[in-house]
C-alpha cells in the first residue's frame, strides 16, 4: 500500500442515510479526479447481505443522506458498495477492496466473534441498527425518534401522543417481528427537549421477520389517523430520507402501507439483480 493511497476503514450499518457511505462516494470521486488509488478495508454489514428493503432513491432527492440510486437497506458490504458506486456512478477510481475472511451473506454481525463498538453516538447497539432503516424516518415528522435518550430509534413519542391507543392499534395488527410497548420518556436534547413524551418503545422480538421500514411507516400511518391535527411531516427531511415525495403524499391520502410498498417493489427488485455483479461473498 502506497502512502498516497486513500484508505477507507469505517464500520457502516447497511443503511442508505447512514452517511459514512456518502463519505466513501465523495472520497472515491475526489481520488479519481486526483488519480489517487482508493483502498477499502471491508467490514461486516450488521444487517447481513441478503435482504433489500425500501424504495430506490429518485435522482431529484439526492443529498448527503442519499448519495446515489440505492434502496434504504441495500444488503451489501462497503467493499461491494464501493465496487457498485465505481462502475454504476461512473466514478472509475483506481479501487482496491481488501475482503474479509469468514463472513458470508447470511452472517450479519457475528456477535459471538466481534464486540459491537458504537460507530456513532446514536448507534449504541446491534438492536439500534436493526431499527434504524425504518425508525430514522421518524426524524421527518414532529414525533421524537428518541434522540436525547439512551434508546434512540427504539423510542417514539410526543407530549400530545395517545401512546396507549397507538400501541393497542399497532399490536392488534400483528406486525411481524415486533411489539410496541407504551413508554414515557423525556429527551435531554433534540425534539421535545426536557418535555415528558408519551410514547412507545419498539421491541424487535424476531429479527428474521422484522421489517423496519414497513413497521415505521405503519406507525406513522396510524399516528396520522389518530392525531390528524397534531401530527405533521417535516416534508423536506422525510422526503430526503425516504427518497421521494410520493410515499408521504400517499400516507396523507390514507393509502395503506402495503399498497405503497407494492409501488416501490419493481425498483428494489431491479437493484437486487444489479448488485449481484459486485458481490465478494
């Protein structure tokens, strides 16, 4: 490895709006412009390499929380994603990926072999990473997503929320892999700072059947029905995170999450086929 090589060695969480992959994308572009080789030291995707979820972001919504045309949960390692970016985005950097040993697409984060070290303050555990692909979308609403507590993305609420009723509605729907428990909390920063929030704690009881994006959208849909006068979208933020404007617009019209999901499936399936050319494992 030459001292002039640009080395990327950062633990990702496998989610489009976790911005370490945006740093990778921009670093590769800068390296290509300056004819500097890029070396990516590959790391496990904590969410595994099989499942792909959520809409592929539309070009007009590209930003640092959505740098290129991939779904929210892309099911690739950073090394594979670097290969994908390099060709699909036409970066053409002098890219070298150092692969892992002992990881497979089914592995996820091998907790028995590796200690979870928080890659950022609001990603304290593997369970947080499992929730993050869906419950980060709460940032694009006037509900608290639990920032300012010890359970970011596992707590959702607001001072005006009827948490008991919302939990009952969601649990009656038997949403796979999860359970919603009423929980009071008070953030010490971010939304509703030092205000008591009536909320829910989101429990992942079966990671194999849990679908975070659908679960979060169902929570948003039911909160909107329950509190039409209080609930609000932060339009720009929500649309940048979900990758389009039509999901929000359909939720506001009362369309079901399942009908909305069916609209993004063709784009997700096309990405799923395209990504296979860049697999290393």
